[in-house]
């Protein structure tokens, strides 16, 4: 495990640094390495200001969002014992979408929309958890079905708000729904949440390895299964809520990245969780940069590119699992 960590983690770190450098150096305004050096040095040159105040926050927001979605996906796949589970499956993103679009419908934006999106995600998380408990306990099947139902209800609410919205607001609503990192101005709180979540996950990695092999075996070995499940659910839901609040509803990152990392390095959570965070961050930064450049000066929602990548990969993984 140590040898693989010394190989995989530095490689993914370099990939993330490369993706961030590409994001900072690419755009309509030429600047190159001098602009990047000036931005890091506090220069007031126009190109340096663009890099520092526009590209850097967007790139860091995409990195934080991708990393959080990947870690949330890895945790959800353990929680549901399904390698094709997705962090959006429990309706948290749907709750965030209802909150954000509700704020846009009322003409609110900025911090008010972020707060509304987070409150919607939190309300969906509490609703799913409360309904799934039923008689005081819950199973993977009950949790999954409850999440699907709540997500369907949130989808209906989103459709209703889009139908009632004015023409001037529909575009911004749809762009946010498909994923948008351009509005992020302060990614540092999200990065702190990511670091705190990883710090909370790593001490649980050994117990998660045991739980992944089966509930009965984990109980026999003294793993506090119920408490561990509750902690995993709260962590994954909170990460999804913060990511959706930051960059909108970006699909397939939490599904594809953990599964591909697992295929490459195995299912040891001590290595899988940090590797998934690094890979998810690098992937979403690269996808967001490509979304800015592919039809420049037009910008595509980053969720479009992740879906174009994720759908065929998901179908491949699904066919592979059936075989």
C-alpha cells in the first residue's frame, strides 16, 4: 500500500497542478507565464488581475467541487455497497437545486442564492435520513429508495419553477443546473471543508475497509456499523451540498472517478479516498477549462462536458459489471 501511495498520489498531485496551470494560462486574454507570475506576485497589470481575480478563484472552485464530489461518491459507494452509486442518488443535489432556483425566482443572487442552495441540500439530507430510518433502523435499499423518491420530488419542483420563471431568468437557472464554476468568487471555505472532511475520513478508513466486505463481518470484528454509517452519510451529504452550492449540479464526477480509481489501485480506503479527491479535482478543472475554450468566446456549462465523458464511461462500467 505504501509503495502504491508513493506512486499514485504524487502522480495525481502533478496532474492537478498541471490542470490548474492550464486553467490559469488559458483564455481569450493572452498573458502566459508572465501574467501568472505577476498574479502570484501581486502585480496590478491587467492580465495579472484577470488571472488572480477571475481564473484562479474559478479554477480552485472547480478543483474543490470535483474533489468533494469524488470523495462523496466513494463514501456513497461504501454506504450503499454498490460501486455504481452516485452522490446525487440521495436527493441532496435536488434539494440544493430547489433552494438555488427558488432564490433566483425571487430575484436573489450571490450569497443569498448560495445560502438558499445549502439550506435546500441540508433539508433534503434531513428528509431522506428521517424517512429512511422508519422504525429506528435503515438499510441500503430503504435509503436508496427514499433518496430516489425525494430526488424525483425535487425534480418536479425544479420543473415547475422553470415553467413559471421569466425569460430573463430561465437562462441563468438552466446554466446553474448544468454546472457553472464561473460565479465562484471565494473557494477557500470549500477547500477548508474538503480538508476537514478528508481529515475526518482517514481515521475511519480501516473500519470502512471492513464494512466494504460485509456488515455481518464488520459487526463480528467490533466495527460500530450504525455509527459509522451515520457518519458516512452525513459526510457524503455535506460534501455534496457544499459542492453543489459552489459549482451547481455537475454529474458523473462522483460516479466515474471513484470507480476508475478503484479499478486502478484497489479498494483500500486509506489510499482510495485521497486519490479520488486528487483525481476528481484535476478532472473537473480540466473539464471546466475545456468548457471555456472549446467554443470560445462562448462558454459551455461544465456539466455538459462531464456528462459527455461520464455517460459512455458509465455504460462501459455497467456492461463490464454485468459480464
